[in-house]
C-alpha cells in the first residue's frame, strides 16, 4: 500500500490540498498533500480518474487495447482548482480530489458530494435483530470496511440503470448492490444484493441528460444509489485502486457506446446462434437427445441448437465423454449436424481430483491450479466431488484451457457453455487467501474472484477461435465488465415463476445497458415446474431476446415446446417461427451493435430519452429501434396497458391499427398474442421461416414496410454476409440501403446497394406495404399491375430495381 495515503474511515482518501499539477500529453497529474492522482482524457467525453491505493496502475482486466482520442485539451489553475477543458467537458478538480464535471455551457453534470457520508440509522437493538433472525428473517450482512468510497451528489429526479442483471426493477434509485459473483441457488428475488455477474458500471439520467460511471475495480465493490442517504450516491471497494471512468452522453446511447468503446462490444455472432436453442439438465443418453432432435423436425418447430449438460461427461470430468451414455459421440454429432443441429456442451471450471485423469495430471504437473498460501493446490467440492480450480488469471493456464477446447470442437461440438465459474463451490466459499498468479504477479482470491469467469470465457473464446476459425459461441454464467467480448450470458438459475418472467425484462434491459448485447434467461424457468400458460408467455419474450434458450433443471417436468398441450405447442411454434422470420432484423442489430455497443433488447428510454414517462417502464422494451414489445407477464391476463412513447406513431403488428405516440392504450392479448408495435416508417427485413439456419438458400429478402400516414422519411440499412466466418472483417459483406419517403399522396422507396462484396446476393426483394393499397405503382418509372385483392399489398422486384413509386 502506498503510505502516502491516509484513510479516514469509510470516506476513503483525504487527499488534502493541491500542491502541484502538470499536464503530459492527455494526462493531468496532480500532487496533493497526502497523495497523488491523475485525470486521463481518453476521449473528449470519457475521462479516467485514478489514484493508486493498493498498487501502481495495474493492467485493467476489462479494458484491453485502449484507443485514445483525446482531442484538444487545455488546463488552467484558477481559485485553487485545476480546470481541465476537453472538446466536450469542463472538469474541475479541487482540494481533496473533489471533482465537478460541467458541459461546455457551464451546466453541472456530476459533482462529488461535499458532506460526510452518513448512512441512515437502523432502529432496533441487537436483541431485536437476533429475534428476527431466529424467526428466519434475513438480516443485512455486515459490510466489510471499504477502503475506497466515492460519494456523488444525488439530485431529485435522478434515475440509475446498468450493473448487469441485478434483480429488481429497471431503475436502481434507492437500492444497494454488492459486486461479488455469487452462485445462489435460491430463487432470484428483488432483495438480492449479489448475483452471478459483477459489472461495476451504471448509467445515470438526470434532467434528460445521461452519463455513466465505470468503476474498474475487480475486488468486492458496493454501489448505493441513495439507499443509505438520499443526498448522495456512492461506489466503494474493499481494496484495489481508485480507478473510474466518467462517460458523458448526453444521450444514454452515447454512454453505452462510450462504455463499450472502453470494454469492447460483442463481436457479430454466427447467424445460427440467434436461432432457437433447446436445453435441459440433461439430455442423456444419446437416445433421448436424438428423440428431442427428431421431435422438433417432426413437429415443424424450428430449432438450431441442442445442449448437453453435465451428464454427458464421464463422472463430471471436464473434456471427457461418458462412454455408456454417448458411446460414439462423434458419429452422433455428425448425424445431428445432418439434421441441422449444432450441439453445445457444458464445461465447468472444477477439475476432478483424480490421479490418472489427464486434465488433472497436466494441471497438477504444470502448477495450473490456484493454491493455498503454501503453494498446495486448493481443493473444494463441485459436481465431480473434490476438485481443483484452474488459475485463469494466468495466461499460460488460459492457453492450456484454450487448447483443451479442441477436444470438443475438433470432434463436432459447435459451442461451449461455461458454468459454475463464479467460481461456485459446495464446501463453503473459497477463502480470501487462495493464491492466483496474475501473469507473474501473485495475488489472491479477493482480486480474482470477480474476474474468474471472465478469464475462463476469454480462454474458451480464444481456443475455439483458433481451432475453428469461425466466430466462437461461448455462453457463460459469471462475468465481469468486458466479458461481452468473449461470451453471451444468461441470467443463471431462475425459476418457473411469473415473478421471474416479469423480472427477466428489467434484468435483460440492464444487462443491455451494461454492454451485454447478447443475453437471455432460461425460457420457461430453470427450477420449479413450468405451466402451459407461463411457457406460452415466456416464449413470446424469448423470441425477442438475443439468446433464445429454453432450459430447465433436472427432475423438473418436461418443458420442451410440445411438453404440455397442443395450444401451448402451437404458441411456441408461432413465436419460434416469427423469430426465424425476423432473423435478418436481429442479425442487423448485432452487426450494428459490434460498432455501437447498443443491445438488441433495450429499455424505451434509450430511444425515447425525451419522454420522461418511459424512464421507469419495466415491462416493455424495444427490439432494436423499430419494434416495441409489451409482453404479458401476469398469469391470467388477456389484456394489458401499453405505453407508446412520444415522438412517432405506432402500428399494431397484428391488426395494423395506427396509434399516436405519447399515450397509454389497452391491448387485448389472448394467450397467443404478444402485443408488438412497429414504429411508423419502420422497415423490417425478413426471411422465410426455416427449420434451422442454412436449411433454405435465401434468394429473396422480404421488406415489411410500415408507411408513414402523413409526411415522413426513414432509412434502413441491411447487412448480409456468410453468417459464420471472420471474412466480413476483411470486407466480405453486402450492404443495402432502403429509404422510405412519404409526401402527400406519394410513397417513394429507394433501394441502393452501398457495398457488394459478398457473392451470395439476393435475386429479388419482396415488399409488403402494410395498411395501404395504392392506385398506381411504378418500378423504376414503369407502371406495374396491382395484383393483390386483399388488404395487404405486396409485390416483388428484381435485385436491380432502384426506385419504387406508390401513388394514391
Ligand atoms: C447450474 C447451472 C444450470 C445447469 C446446472 C447443471 O445450476 O446454472 O444451468 O443446468 O448447473 O449443470
């Protein structure tokens, strides 16, 4: 620890007066009486505040290959304050490292709180507490002392989002959370302070202005959004450095883009990973898996992915196969591949302690496992019984783990599911002093715990990438900030409860706000027995989440789309098919996301930040920027209130009725109807439904058009590539621009191909014009006959068409 710093209770540093400052390139270093800090201008809108407490600057575990684009910076010293001007912000640093941030018009955006921290008083004496505990009430855990604590002023009208998939509601104001990856098999409830992931990043929204803070500290951290005191919010850590990034919006979208500029975006996935996925603990033996595979095809329900949970392994030894249950797995994987399936296998970190088992022997011989203080490999218990924990913080170990992926993918496995990597343990938690070797630097479990799953996913991603040269599909339960670069995530062990369906929406929206564009929940619920109604409603949500996976626990009732009755089965079929028709739309979102970081499932406030009515909406979301989904998440409900945001009109996807934005409407929603609205001017690319991605050669792209009822103009960019390789990174893709314009009685659609590098081009485009039938219709100036008799007007043009005119 740097002795220069004096800690004052929970408040953290008392830096004292500014003694000296200097600017070197984009970093302003400040010497205080009792310490030193730096203000690092990453971009005009992203600023890092740093002070070494436990060590000199350490390589961030989340931020890799940081690009700096600081722009013009000027520094001044006025009235005892260091003033740093970027092209977007003014940052003032006063004594005690008190920071205030303003926009260039002088408007205050975010300020350090000047008072003392004063948590509210918990009334009741110890005896009361003991009695309450005896009765079974959970009392709040005693908080470890926090070495670093930053307090920021909390103003009325503030909202907070992010922190990954915390339980509870979308807006985190008034709540308190701890970042310490936790495998908690109890049902997720609103009061949970910890979850499987630790994403120490949040977005604040105040008076329509958004900014974000990323506290890059992998130790146990705490975020309190005005729970302990409504005058401030705070973030604190038990150790590590004071190291946080301020990310200015003013739009929440810019904040997310800024955050993913730092920590990375999710790379474009293979197209099939956006298809429907069926899982279960466990499909075994082989005959059962084959039965499931055959059933999907027989029942005409699309499905791309089947999962093998822990029972495919030999005694839960990772990278092995149970020879009894799966006597010839390569042949089986090959046969399933012929049916269009991709098989994903689970891999947990715990390596069975078992002499003669090659993975254990290799790990032991090479010192690849985390140890106790005496260097003896640390043992706990997980599925295989006594097990050891690979030290993923060590690059050499990651390399070994990456190589091991070949054992799976070279024999036909399509993706790897990393579970139990919080890391979970059955014989009590790993002690704080379990030792890790972070690339030559010895450290302990306190620092590595929250990044254990992150590093495991990184190793898995890199191993699959090298082995297959395709875009890896990795799914992980535990994560840290930045894991989105390597893996998709699910929210862990939920239950088949309506409360969990409801809560999955804000959980997924907040994950999306935290850089995790590719995420989902166990559709139907993991624990507990699902019901027909719950599965019918859950599949309607799942169809719009990036990861669309039905999964359930051992000994629960069957939960496949056909496991209940015909009605449930047909609802599953309807929404899974809708998902497949919308695949090009979802793929476009993921392509766009690779640049912007903007997720597939979004809270309404991302697109409608000027409409304060949407700031707290938990049960509606945007799918990309054209589709609004307002699922039914209450048992027995067959109608629901839907808020349509201000700023444009909305078209009911099912009835084509048009509504003004800025109003609440009531939508009838019998069990087979999920309320879906398309933004006026929306253009939605569609494919025909298929049993699995690649079943049909797609030579025609359908464009589902929702024209303006009055004047308006919109654009849509569609992306096309081979759906699996990295060739797009060297330019092998096509881009199509569709522009829709309406003025008076004329609708004009322009098609342009802005990039044509990928060989498999569409032969034709089919347009569906919703709600409007023209009197006259021209393609590139040539009049065409109107053929449709029904309300829906559609037509097909060749891939050379450039302009379509519809006259009324
Ligand atoms: C954990 C996972 C769950 C999996 C089970 C068995 O509970 O969260 O998805 O099915 O372990 O591997």
